[in-house]
C-alpha cells in the first residue's frame, strides 16, 4: 500500500462551486447525429482515452480496449455493417413498444455520421484476460467497469469541446472482424466524436432529464 499524496483538500464552499460547475457543464452535453467533417487532432482523442483508462474497475483489471478509428476504408465497411443490423432492427427485431419509445428521438436505420465524423472509438469489453501462456484470467464486474470508463471518455470529450454519440447496433460482432479484435473481447459500443454540423439539431425530448429530486433519495 502507498500513502495517498497530493490529493486536493477543499472546503465545502469550493467543493460545492466546483460540483455545480461540473454539473452545469455536463448538462450542456447533447447527443448529436449531425457531424461536421472538420478534422480533430488525434492527440485530443488519445488524451480522452487516457482519461478513460483512469476509471476504477473490478479488481483493477481494467477490462477494456479502445480502438480509435480515423478516416479510411474501414469507415465505409463499419457503416455498411451497422446499417444492415439497424435496418433489420427497425424492420423486424424491435417490438412495437421499443419503436414507440424511440419515436420522439426521430432515429432510423441510416447512420451517415459513421463516415462523416472525424473519429470513431470502438469500445470493447474483455470477457476475460489472457496471460502470456494463453491461460484465461477471470474478470469481475466487466460491464460495470467498461461503462464507467466510457462515461469518463464521454465527459472528457465534452469538456474538450466535442460532440458525441453512443451508437449500439445489435449485434456488433462485425466490429471484432473489422477492428481485428479477439473473440474474448465483446463490442460494448461505438462512440462517434467530432464537431457538430452547423445545422445540427437535437430532439426536444432528449433534453428532458429527470430532476435530482426524482432520482435521488437520502437515508
């Protein structure tokens, strides 16, 4: 065990001010589906992934892998595969209740942002680890750990000034093939990042968030 060093000690007033400032900043985050093609420095994306890598995880096993995908031939392949799954979802797989829940968001099977945005991040969850000798290592709380890391990634990209979208076509096995990832890694989501298009619009329904009084209780 090592001593905890350099941790900032702040009084209650300063903590409250910082917490409120962070809450206000994150409240301005929007899920965007209309991206500008403008370039974003790769260093920004690498720094954001570095922030995600600091997230807590079950037994500190860090069961995640991030594939940063810039422009190139893989983008059209990813879009074609994702749209095939989404087309089947909207036409066959989604039940009436699910489609009704999605209706206020005005989504459909077309995903042009997968080619327009400057960056995609394919997030993979490691079902188990693999030692150098090939032996499996059990991982704990994989989904929870990867979800927290993805939250760090989203918050950092927003703080940097980028718009984001979490895309989850189902199934996503095509990402293993395109990204060259092993079978013990499960695609968790596909994150789209870049500048919003000048004429970008977001659904009014998506801006309605449940207030703290409704989602919090105290004992």
